[in-house]
C-alpha cells in the first residue's frame, strides 16, 4: 500500500479459522499499524513488549481486554493503551467477529 | 488518566469555537495519542513532522485529508498515515463535528 492514502481498515483484515489473524497497514522503524482479527472465541494471550507502547482501538465487535489480574469489557469505538512492559491481550467473547487496530511504537523486530 | 484503562475517545474531545481543539489521551517519548476536534469549517493547515509518522483515524463526521496537491474525502472509520516528512492536514467540510484520533510516533517536543 502506498501512503498517504485513505484506508478502510476492515477491507484489509485477515481472518483465520485456527487463530487470530494479523495484517499490517503501515510499518516503519517508528510505528507498526496493524489489525488483529478474532473469530468468536479466539484470543491473543497475555504478552508484553519491551520498550514499546501498544494502542488498541476496537473497530468491530466486543470482547475483553486482558491485563494481569483484570479483564476489561471492550466494544467497538473503545481504546486501550498498554504502556511499555504492561502485559496485555484480547479475547473475543462476543457472538460475532472482533476487529481491533493495534499500533505499536516503536515497531517490533527491526 | 491512568493506563491501561478503557477509553471512550469522544468523552475526552476538546471543542473550541475559534480553532481546532486538541486533547491528549496518552503520551510517552515513543508515542502521542491525541484527539483533533473540528467544528464545521475548522481546519488544521498543511504541516509536516520531521522524524515522525502520523496516523489519523476518523472517529466521527466527515471532511478532507489535506495533502500536497491533493485533498482526499474522509469519513468516520477511515484511516490515513502520513509518513515522516509528508505534509498533511485536515479540514471539516461536513455539516457536523469532525473528530479524529491522531497518533504521532515518536512523540513531538521531548
């Protein structure tokens, strides 16, 4: 994808029957803008990123933000920031698909 | 605001009669997660950030993404990335309020 361009995130989602699907909308050394797509029941287990902040923005569906010792209900339109080192995850507990924008700064693995 | 917590972005928007309103949802050296709120007719003129990538995500309303030599219609749910150094702006050409999430990585002015 060439940037800047108008992006409709839902058109780029990758759905997988066996596990959460991932797609990348933009990446640079500074930031990764991705999509996490969860079929009903799928989850991204609690994990942390050293030296990175993570922003989730729920685009479609509902579920739970997973944190250490807490599970927070989430729905479309809501946002959560997991600062550097804070373990976080997502579980689709809703009846339909759950799509979340996931922004990592800086980008991992470079 | 303590993080991580569930954020409903619209509840944090700052609206100003005289110019675009800004609010900060999260900031660290790595990333600034903010809101740009435009009353009808308001705009954020073309500008660029050296060494930073900017992600806009339209939460409410409609308008134009401003780029050098181009104006791209935008509406709620759409996203645009202005990579490092690419001049960009926003104009509310719609009949109602326009609210955009604006993510800058790394954060400016630190």
